[in-house]
């Protein structure tokens, strides 16, 4: 599956999607090995066989913070921020996509490492502002921004608002005029490029809720309307073609169509827009079979694509923006679980139940996402057993890792870790079955600290006013 998206397929029982049957797959040569492609950079095993991260072993982390818990490698997060910042240099703006995972600590790290921040709700905006991110380094997205969200963004002076519809154009213009501001905006267009990814996360084909379609002159009409509002400053065009993408060809087609629109704007309105945003969606390695591009490869490819397309259209090269979220935070985090029960099913597999599940990682149930998993509280020389790691929820689709090989001597009390859970796991976590959402623990240089605490029963009951 080199540089290809994860396959979608059946979600239940012993039926595996085509091409994913584990019964004929060979187990890994060493069940104790930790593949650096899917684990954060400071993860290793100590001399006792216990996995450590940031110089702290997972047994200690489990004792101090409990399980399940998201364990975030701060050094790795910061290194990935720097890699993206340095890859694009001063010729582009890197906006971290806050929807992947956001907390006030993360906002401060982003600020310190020179990245900007993309938010898509009032809550994300509040988090960003409360942690000290300068408003001019914030972009506000969303297909249905409320009046209150727009008002707060304009009042705060966010660097850009990405417009998603004709109605929103009028709404933002009216609010900016009432507040006496001239708001910088981009127009999000759907360019008709369907990224090779799961249907639910492919966002640039026409039949979906995001953006304004290029065909039929809709995007051109959006430009005309924005330019007609004195309270709006149109600074660029925005495009986002999907998520968990490994193939750069989709970006090439998207850039070609966006640059054609920029040329049309120049010809019809005499305006050359200074910015182009190609969004994010770059994939990461969830399993050793995945082969994502490095930031410097992505930067080189996108810069060359935009430069070539602008030269062909006779345009000055606009300032490029990109929005990595998953590509930064995804690999930095693993989820730590404790095994509760093991249930062998003859001729099929062993079901391994952990103390979390779809409430802390909905992606397997929602997208048929694939993950890796390892025994991390000790090493084992036992034979490999085909396993399915499942959660504790009252739901047959409550699967964390659909198929993996784990040691046959796995027992209650062992600790398992699922890597690459930094993106969209805590952000999409729920209280299904009144589960308590896990904490996020940042580790660095032998120190661990809570950056998001575990929910308590008091938190749940406080919201229940009945």
C-alpha cells in the first residue's frame, strides 16, 4: 500500500475487506520490535523490555495517570513543527489544522515554533486566543459559521476568514461593516478533484458540503460578490482535496484549476490575488506498509507545481499556504491501554478487550482505519496470535485494531499501546456509555505533565441538570 490510502470495507465479525485477510499474512519477525515509521521519535524499549517515551516508561505513566491515556511526545511534536516550518522557509505560511488536536499547551508550542493556526469553531478559536496565539496568525474555517463565531473572529482581528458560501459572504461582510473593520478573506472552492481516500474524508468533489464549486461559474460569482463588498479584502483562493493523502497528483490537478481561476480573476477584475492555500490532508503511517512523504518532499513538490502553473498562466507566484494537522500531531502520540480480558475463538482469532475503545478512538469504526498495536509493559517470546483489539463499549463495532499479531501469553493487566493516535482521537472522543474521556499527557526529558486532564464523574454529572 505504498503511498495509497487505507481501504474501506466491512466493519463486523470475521469478514475482512478484500486484500486484508490476516489468516494468510505472516506475523512479524519480532513481536517486540517497534517500527520507527509508526512510533514517535523518542519511543524505545529499556533493558527491562518496557517501552519508554521521553525517557519515562509506560508502567510508570500508567501508575501515575491511569489508562486509557493519550501519551504525547513533546520533542517529536516540536520537531515536526520545525520540519514543516523549515521545509517551506519564508516563502509560505504553515497553518496547523487545530481540528486534529488542540489544547492550550499545543497552541503555545505552535507559537514558539513559528507556525500559524487554523481553527474551525468558536471553541477552537477561544482556545487559541486564551493561549496567546496572535489573532493575525489565526485562520477561521467552517461551512456554517455562526454569527457569534464570525463576530468574535472579526473583533479579535483574525488573519483570514475562509468563506464557504454566498450567504456566508454576505454575513461576514455585514458583520465587518457593522464593526468598522475590513476583514481579510479567502474563498474556498471545490475543484472537482476526488482524493484517493475514504469517501467520508474526500472533500473536493462537487457532491459534498464544503466550498463553492468551480463548474457553472459559482466560484467566479463568489469572487464578484466579495470584491463588491468594501468591508472585505479578498486575499486568496483556498482548496482542500481530502485527508490521509499520499499521492501528490491530486494537488497538481487542484493547483492547475485554482491558478486558472486566479487568471480569470485577473482578466475580469484586474486583480492578482496574493495568496493560494492548498489545504492539508497529507497522510501519516498508521502501519509499516504506509509510506508518507516527508515535509521537505511535500514543500518541493507543491512549490514546483504552483510555480509551473503560474508561469503557464502568466501570473506572479502567490504566497503559498498549507495546513498540516494530522501530519504533525498524528505520529507524536500513542494511546496506552490495559488489557482486561482475552477471548480465543478457534479458527478465527483472539479478542483482546482493553479499557477504552470507540469513545477514545472512533476512527476504526467510522473510517475502517487501520492501526498498529504492541505489548509495551514487557517483552515476550511467546508465539504470535492473530488478535482483534476491542473496547469495552456495548457495541459490536467497538474495534480499536481490527487485526494484529500479539504474543500468545498476553494476559489481563498487560499494557498495550496503539501508535499514531495524536490526530482525531482525543478531538473526536465521546462520552458514549458515559465513558470518561482520557487525559493527554505530555512527556519530555524524563518529565510527564497533564495538558488535558481526565474527565471525572463529577464532570459528567455537572452537565446533567435534570
